[in-house]
C-alpha cells in the first residue's frame, strides 16, 4: 500500500486543462453530452426540476432488468 501512495506522489500534477479534458472524456465514455440552454425566466423552475430529475436518475444504481 505504501508503494501505491509513493507512486501517486511521484507522478507530476495535472494542469487544470488536463483535469478538465479527463473529466470530459469520462463523460463521453459514459454517453453523456454537455448541453447549454437559454430559457425564459418563467420556465426556469421547470427546467431546474427536470435537470434535478435527470441527476437523481443518473445517481441511482441500476439493477438487473426485470
């Protein structure tokens, strides 16, 4: 275990751009797509509720199909 910690400490730190690129790659591999939307003020609560629903769905562990 000490070997693994030492190895991690020896690797050079990633730049912010490298960390962001790795994050984007993880999302791509998971099949997710970044989306930017412009919404009228009266629809903001609806869109936030939908986004929260999608976040909950993604966090939920998926079991075997029935």
